[in-house]
C-alpha cells in the first residue's frame, strides 16, 4: 500500500496526460488546462489554536481525518453534531452548519480565505483537500466575528503546517500515508515533511487521490462519480525568539464528475485548478502595551471549466433527434476568481481594572474578490467584484477565578459591483421572443455585529456558557446578480439586486466537561433572522434562455429564485463519552450524540433543505497500540418540507474501525487501520442535496490505511 502511495504521489503533475481508458468515460475528450476528541474548549478567542471557550469548537485531528473514506472537506464533517454537507458530488461537497450553507459558512486555510467559488454553486469544488490537513476546526457563534459577517453560520478552518510557526523537535520529521477503499476502488496518498536548518524551517507536502465511480447499495455503481485530485506545497519560515515570518506556495487540481440526471447522461465533469501564495508573521515585543502583533497576507487564483456532451441539434448531426446527446464533449464555460485577503491583529497586554484583568485584541482586515465567468456562464453570472474592509475588537474580562465575560464587535464596509437581468414579476417571460435586458448594479452595505458572553466554571470540572450576538450580513454577488442556467447543478438561478442586509439575533446556552471519565459538550441555540436570504424552487422550469421558462417541470433546468423573509432557527447539539472500565491494557467506553435544527419562516412555512433529527451512539476500546470503535447513527425522516420539496426518508449508518500502531524506534511508528463505513449498506439520501432523489451516497465500503511517521 505504501508503494501505491508513492505511485500516487509520483503521478502528481502528470495525471492529466493519463489515457481516457484509465480515467473512465467521464474523462474522455477532457484534455486539461494548466480529551473529548471532537470538541476543543479553550480560553482565548484571539488565536486560531484558542478559539473561544464561549462557543463550541468542533475539532477533528489528523487521525480522524485520514480514517474517513471521504473525498472532500464536507464529507469529513458529515456526521459531526450540528454539521452536515451538501454532498452534491464526490468532488464537490460543502459543509453545512446548523442548517446554514453557502455564503454563510466561511471556508479557510490557516486563517486565509479559501478563494474559490464553491459558495456560488453546489457543484463547485472546495480546494481544501482533507488529505493535506493536520486538523480541521469548526467555529460557531461570536468567535466567528473575527472573520466577518459572511461567517454568520460559522467558520471551517483547515489547519496545516504549510507555513511553519515553531521549530520542530528534530532536524527532519514527517509522515507518509496511503489508503485504498473498496467503494470506489480508489487510492489516495499523502507525504509531508518539515526540515530544520538552524532557525529556518522548510515544509513540503504532496497528496493525490484517484477514485472511480463509487458503489451504491445493491451492488450497482453511481454513474459519473469519479474523482481525481492532487496538490502540493512548499513553505519556508524563519523562527526567532520573539516570533516568526514565513511564506508558502501551494497548487491544487481536481477533475471530477457530476452524477445524477442529465449531468450523468451528458458525462458532465469539472476540472479545477488553484494557485495560492500565503505569508504570515508574528512579533512579540516583550514590553510595552502590545503583547503580540500578527499579520496575514494571501493571494489566490482559482479557475474551473465545466465539460459535457453537446446536444445533437447543436452539432447538426444526422440520425440523432433534437435533445439527444452525441459523443462529442465540449467546454460549456467556466469560473475564475482572483482574491486578496490581508489582516493585522494587535493583542494588548492585560489591563488591571477595578473589576479584574482585561485582555483582548483588535484588528483590521481587507478582502477583495474578482469573479469572472466564461462561455455559457456569462449568462448565469456576469463578472462581479466584491470588496470588504473591516475593523474588529475582542475583549475578555476575568471577574473572578470562575467567572469570565467576553465582548466582541465588528464593523464592515462591503461593496458589490456586477450586473443582472431585469426579471418580470413571477419570474416568467412576458414575451417569449424578447431578450432579457441586463442592467449594471453597484450595491454598498455597512454590516455591524456585536456579541456578549459569560463563562462560569462549575464543580466537577464543568463549564457553563451563555452567549448572545447580533450579526448583520451583506448579500453576496450570486444572491444579488444570478441570472441564468447552471448546467452542473441543473438549475436556472434568479438573483435579487434589491436584497437588503440580513440580520440575525442569536442566544446560545452550553454546558461542557472535557476531562475525566465522563466527557460531554452540549449546546442549545435560538436565532431570529430579520430578512433571511433564501433560495427556493419556484415550481417553474427553463431551458438555456429565460424566454424558455414556463410553469411546471418539463424543462432541463429547475428554476430557483432568491428571496428574503424573516425566519427562526432553533436547535440542539450534544456529544458525550463515558469510560466504563479497564479491559486488558485499555479502556472500554460508550459514546452518544444527538442533534437537530428546526427552521421556519415567520408567518408559516419551512425553510428548504434543513437536515433532520439525528441520534447515535457507539462503543470504543483504546490502549496505547490498538484503537477500535463501532458507531451507529440514525437520521430520521424529514417530512417538514420547504416549498416544492419532496419528503426524504431517514437512514441508518453503521461504521467501525480497528487500528494497530507499532513503535519502530523512539521517533518512528507505523499504523495499520481497517475502516468500514455504511456496513448495513443503507440507502442514504441527503435532504440538503438538490440531487437527493437522483443520487445515493456510497454503500458499504471498506478502507485500508497505512501511515508511517518519522
């Protein structure tokens, strides 16, 4: 398996030249262009590693990430309490937090903006592959204000060592990991190393994966579901006694298919590429009013192209009826995104007040995104530009050894420039022969957000927390300016340039215990949205042009439209572990979890694509060498439907894992793991996916994983 891993890594940089027979039918003619383990509760809301005891921070460590057969960031988080994913395609699945998705969930790497276009379409890849991650953090609540109002639903931060921030223990250290899974007959591998020379630290990593169409229950294959992804990066840092300065360059590529419906029939695939440059620095003066100065500056260029079969009437071929799909494959269009993001933070020394010590940080940030569409997608979303400028402040006051208070505030200036169509009332053409007129648009917003929280240490090592926040969010370019057909998602999206700021007032109560034989974390929340921006099916269908839109579902594209209504969300998340007794040299224990979110419009009606109640539990046994667990999760039926939605049947998900770690010497170790997922071979349909009625999630899968650490 390690030899296969080396082969996967060696193929990075050359995979687009593989033959069509090796890649399968979807790649033909697509020549390329260039404690409680999941919960971390710590004290400071300032740094990435210390994100707020006032809110739950779901943390997945590397061992949990690599054990998953998931092929994207969203699927790694799919079963975590309060989190699910869009599962639109194996190569494109975005996290959903507490029923909120898309532009409300910010994705980033080491604090840098992801710089993609995944928020503009469910079929778009997230260029943050879990193979390259050392840790994934999901932040909800007030701590997310640090990254802006676009994180109103939460932040998913992928953490790795691409910019080293500390001197490693040894001159050379790293790991090599490789896996194979039966579901997609797929291989994946990752290699990473850090090299220290004096105060200089260099980092290198490479990863790659190759998956064929995955298996679904009944022994069949989900057609047009292959994925091939690779990436690499190099970073260099200088570490000194009072801080560090470092930079890195990374490259990501993915070629993946879109299963289900017309997209599978047309063998639709997307090929994506991103180049990212990032630099970070930190300086700790040691005296004076400023305790720490931190800076981030990043730039990324992202592009993807959508490839699919061309219709016979477009080809002018004989012997094929209109609308039938011919064998030729064309590029329908693509997306480009050039983005800058920068941030400077200053953490002041603790201030002695009459009430207690006050510590905190303030910062400023700048983000710029330039999105350009090509080909057919010029009609879907004309070129747009978004600029965000912000200032923010976090302060924490320690009143007693047990009681702490936190306050945070943020003010932004957002400017969104683009163009959209002049759609009539009802989103149906008044004159089938008239072309849709386009009008340039320029919208500006000044969102303001504030939060307050209290944390109290209780007996038995427990912590109680209460937080409240008021957050305002500016609409995104897609919500404002969408105006046409999107082939891969199979929708005809209509934006609303008159959208106002979205406002949310939230309260959250939490109780946690992260040490001892009994460990748990639970949160209950309530959010009231004023002017919630939503996207819903209108019941109409369209062809490529707006003039073809009509009532009913006879067209190739389901019409969706953005609107704004007041809404209410409430929910609960809970996860717990209990050590039962010592068995041989390890500990036998049980675990449990439960989550739900309820979302309704004010005045009646359910929000669309809201996840169902989920309840689960498991048994684990751990010692220094063997790790084993069995986990069961039941998702209930979802019959609380949004407009034009259909019911979604629940499912039962049974997973198991056993792993053995051998110490090779004082620093080297090897781990062999066998992981089974969906062992009951259940039909799993994700209510959050637009393709839930067409696409099943993977069936029974066995994954073999080997990791060597040195």
